[in-house]
């Protein structure tokens, strides 16, 4: 226990937003250090199944300090602008357009197996968040980033703008 009355693992998020994107879920969590500085963790949680069919989540976490937000945002915007420019050239796949065209050509019929109840969805979300929290073994005094692979991500209906965080 520290002088501040909170152990690192007991510290709560000041703000959290979840963005679902296909098999991936992104968590944007705002936290504070013992010295009352603010920082953000960005966690990618991906649902996987083992050979027995049991669900487990692989997570990659990035710690972003407040003083780096502007540079991070600039780099992020530059990279997304470049992607838009390259996509406009027509030389690259557009998985978003491909999925939309597929969905329009193959409308899904609603069935009991396709519709998850609200309680199942809430339980699944809770499992993801619990798995994300339990995997946070690093102390906040040792903030570092973990690398993740940069595979294509699925489309998301949720849109989070960096300046809103």
C-alpha cells in the first residue's frame, strides 16, 4: 500500500470508452499516476478460442503520456491521411467496401442462433474487461508500451475521435 492509499491494481479508471471492431475490442482508459499526472492506456483485446473451444483474450497495451498526446495525434492523423490517399489510388484492397458489398449481396436472416441476448452480450463485455484488467501486471510507475502486430482490423460502427479523449 502506498502513501496515497491506493495500490496500483486498486486504482480505478477516471474514464473509459470501449470500441468494438469485429473480433477486436479497443479500450481507451484514462488513469492517473501517484503524482496526479494523467495518462491513457489503449488496449486491444482480441477474442480467441483454444483447441477445446474455450475462450481467451489476447491483449496488447500501449501507455500514452499526456505530454505526448499532441505528437501522437499528429502522427496518427498523418498516417490515416496517407492511408486515405493510398486507398484513393485504387492500388489497394478496401476491406470495408468489400464487407459492405458482401453484406448487401448476402442479407442475413434473423435466427435464434444469430441473435445473442442482451445478457450474453453484457457478460461477454464484462469478460473482456475483466481479462484486460487482470492482465495488467505492470505498475504504473513503469509505464511502457507493448508491441502488437499490425494486421488488418475489422470495420467498426463505433467511431472515437482522438480529440474527444
